[in-house]
């Protein structure tokens, strides 16, 4: 480990510059640090005066971030967190105006290109897509992944950003991908707070980066606390670089290069970052920089005061070791600048920040004022005394928010119910037009919905010849993957046991030997790292398939899936995308941890990710063919008990497609509509034969994907014929079956076709015990389906269908 203490004479660039040039460089850095500090101070005031909702700032971290910005090149990537404002300013990615626009939640991309007001301040992102949703040239810009608030959540995707450089450098098949890499010379810079190094995702990412020697530079901003909890409670030995000494590179060159440098040591920081970036960029070695003795002058955020938990001695130490104060003293002592010069810089910096803040606030209010004035004009002419009282309330607000404007208008509309007038019609028309605008502002782009979206994929039917073989389902998948890997060099696949043995169910059998370890490879047991790695690779133009071995294990990667991947398009307003495919398998195997069906968790937490539930491997292959030609993320859940069931091999196994959101009638019938998917659909098919013997004909529908769900409303069409509904699912009661009922009865208006109570048949509330008997008594069986359908028929026609157990 390098503990860097560098004197002024050792500054890495000083020997290459004249003193005047060196002075200009240092003075500019000081100006940047001071401007950023004033941004933090003024930003907190804007929150406390009520102009903004919440504020989190990067004060105390200025010098380290300026040093990092110096070595951050075009094509590089940042995966950071909400303390990085100085870096973003210094790198030229975000302006002071844009920072304050985000603080005010300005819903305009010009003002806040990171998120159009959707994210709280200090959550940064670069826009990586054209208006049509195609990639821009990443090598011509400084790239920043969209920030998330979850502590440590930025670490998993960092792996993918760095691994992409390694693949671009070492795989000659990717040489044509010049819009995404310059021969793999890009470094991925990660930043994380010292307290967040206690998170499991941090250790997963550090371990994975060391194993694969991924070119990342990880900076740990260490100010001694995690909100109010000191390092002594957070970290063994209260020092994360001491904990990580075992990761230090050895004589074989394996592991991390680890540096330790003080956050107020400007020359030492510049030296450290120059060395770190060179090592990582040239040699593809991971580097960790532990920046200690940082301060946090305003505390964690605008929500509280650090005086509550820091001693007077600690507060005095922080004031003395403030990085800007230290740099100022060093500049004066070194003859770089005088007291008067620095005072002048500070005055001009403060004036500039204040001017940009005022401009951002004025522009934000100008956007709002137009709608305020329109609403007032429309309400003024309505001859209703109560409406005029509402109008008076609206006018009394000094700077009304959109919430107050539209709440007033909606209350007025309610008051005018039952009346007709031109004034009311004009108000309604205006409100409907503004609703479309506000949906775009606040509710759009759950998916990027580009020209390459799955809904635009060409539908190609599976073809079968006279000689089509009956094979194990796993062989269909294997042939599908083989054809796609031959077609597209951007494809990579990885996960536990995916490489050498071709996954536990042989979907990739023999493909690593055919396509190489750079494209199909094993990982350790680290689900969040697997998914994050896939997300980072996808954002850098590759087409990854990240495998989670079993559906039950998806929960260990849930934070990356729900907080990062699922919300990426929404929180950037379609500025970023990550077309990652997560492949897993589940259902119907024996055992508490191998047969769960957490579909309600998936449906509730992963909006923004397509959820595919194929009933067999042919359907799964068609979905992979669709997704690999599209650009939106998806989860594909294969049936664990279907790999050795026989299916016909399509002649166009790598070409045919299964569209997303299109349900299929698997069996036509007249009496009851039964909706199911995945493994339970085969149970329903088995029950159908028994029901025919009882004189009951069921219509079986397979939605095929739960997100999106049956966009053609095939379920409601079936219900209009049968008037009876059963949903069969192996999730917990009230899980995915409740979601399906909401879609069919509410979205598709299926409620109006019902002649009786809709029913659900689900697994029991507990996880299934081990063994076939445990499965039989815990999850829906064919007998359960028969009896559930019969009970519906008994309710409708008790004479012809007397009770079974009466």
C-alpha cells in the first residue's frame, strides 16, 4: 500500500510547466474548489428557505475530486454517488446552473439533462442516446452512469464498465465497435463513501474486480462517519484500506494497487490520481484509493445537523483540516498566490455561483408561471362564487407549485359537476392538454421505447420440416444460443457454472470451447455483482446474458435489479439504457430454496424490466431471439423441470421470434377460462383431459410474459365467451394471481363478462417442503385444478355438477 505524502516540488506536472503555467493551473483548481463549496453552502440555504425539497452536497471532498477530474479522459466512465458535484463541475459534465435546476426539480431536460427533475440533487448522468434512442459515440464524451441513492449501489455496475474495456482490448472480433471503445483504453472510476464499504455489494465488487483484473479506479471518500455512525462502529480497525491489505498486488501482479492519501493534500492527491489512472489504463489493473481525513462541513444532508453527534474537538479538527483552508494556506506559504489574490477569487466565485443560482430559479419559475397564469385566466371568468374563493387561494401563493395549480383546478372541476358552460369547457380542455404534458414530465419512459424496442421486433414463426427431430428442451436452447453467438460478436454470457460445464442444465454446453472464455465465462457466487456486471456491459454497447442459477437466488441481486436497472430509463427520462437479459430458472423442483416462485416480488419491484415466463424451451428460445434483437432489459424464467422434456427442434432456431406482451390460447374451450404460465400451465393441460371426462371444457391461456401482459386483451375475449375465470399460479396467495386479476378484470374490463366469482389457485403461503409429496401438498396439482374448475361449474350449475365432497 502506498501512503502518499508529496511535497510541492514533487507535483507530477510541475516539472513540465513554467512557474506561471503551474500557478495558473493551481489557481484554477482553487477557483473550482471554492465555487463548488459555495454551491454547497447556497444549496443548503435554498432547501432551508423552502425553495427546494431536500439537499445533499459534496462539501469537504473538493480537492480529491478535482484531482480525479484531471485524469478522467474522453471515453472514461464514472459510477459514483451523491457527493461528486465537484468532480462533475471540474470534468465539465455538469454546470452550476444545471446543478441548481436539479435542486429545484426543474422538469426540463435542457435545465436538468441528468434527470429532467426526476432525481434529487447531486444525482448525475450523461445522456447517451439520440432522440431516437440510438447510442451516441461514447469515446467522444465523458460518461457518467445515472446515480442512485442506495448506498454502495453504484459498485456492481462499475464492474461491467471496467470489464467492457478488457473485452474490447482483448477480443479482436469487437474491433469495429469504435463508438464504444478505443482499444479498451477506458478506465472506469468508482466513488463510494467510507461507511458504504461496509455493504456486501462493495465487497462483492472489489473481489470480482480483483479476480478478473478489471481496469477500475475506486475512490473511497473517508470523512470518518456514516451519517452519525463513526468508523469505529462501521469498519474493522476503523480503516477500510487496512481491512483490504490482502487485496494488495503481490509479486505475481495479482490483486489491487492500493493508495492512501489525505483529502487535504492537494499535491499528493494530484500525484496519486495520475499514478492510479496510468496503472489502470495501461496495464488493466484495479486500483483503490483510500482518501482519508476528509471533512463534511455541513453534515450529511439538509435533513439534520452534524453538531448533534460530533464532539467539539472533532468539529474544531474538521475546521482546521478543511481541504480548501489547507490548500489556501499552502498556496500562500508556497508563493503561488497572495491573500489578496485568493480573496478576489473567492469573491468572484461567490458572485458567479449566486448569479447561476438566480438564473436557474428564474427559469424554473418561468416554466411554472406560464401554467399559473393560464390557470388563473381560465378560473377568473367562471361565474361561481366557490371557484372564485379557490382562485383567491391560488393567487395568495407567492410562488405556487404545479401541485398547487393543478389541485386548485381539479377542485374547481369537481365543484362545477353537473353544469355546462363555455368557460367550464375551456377549463376542461386546458386540463386535458396539460395532463398529457404532465404525463410526459412525470410518468413517461419506464422503458426507453426506442426504434429498437421489442415491440418493433419482426415476428418470425418457428419453422418445422418433415425431418424435425424431437430433442430435449435444453437442446433447443443450446442451438438458439449457438446461432445467436455466431451471428453477433457483441454477445457475452456469464454466471455460476455457465462457462466450463455450460450451465447446470446444459443450455451453454460446449459453447465456451467454441466461442472462447472472453464471451462465455464463469463467475463466483455473487449475484449482485453478476447483474451489475451485466448492466455495465450493456451500457457500453455489448449484449450480455447474466445468469442467476435459480429463481430463488434472484433476491440476492434484487437491489441492483430494482434500484438501478429497472429505474434506469425512467430516472434519466430515456437518456440511458441497458439492454441486459437476466436468465434464470425456477418452479417445481423439490426444496425450500430451489422451488420458490417469488413472482409478486418481481412484479412489484422490477417495473422497467420485461418479465418473460415461457412454458417450454421453444418459447424461451423465441423470446431470447426477440430480446437479442432489441434494446430493453428483460428477465427470462425458464421452467426448471422442462429441460429434459421432448420438443421439436425448429429449423430456424436462431431466427424465429416470440413477441412480448402477446398471450396465446393453448387450448380452446367453452366453459371456464383458465389463465396460467410456466410450469403450472402444463399442470393445467394435464387437468384439462380429466375435466373433459367430467363434461367440462376449459379454455387455457398462456400470457407468455407478465410484463407486458396480454396487450391484445385475449384474456378478456375468452372471458366474454366463458364468463368464468380461474387463475392458476404457484406464487403465494395474492401474489402474481392478484396482478393477473387486476390486469384482466380492471385493465381489460373483464369484470363485466363474469357470471360468478373469479377464482385463484395458488401455492400455499409457505415455501414448499422437500420431496415430491411436499410439492404435491404445497403447490397446485392437476387434482387441485380439476376440483377448482369443478367448483366453479358447481356454483354455476349445481344440478349438472353436484358437489364432489357433499
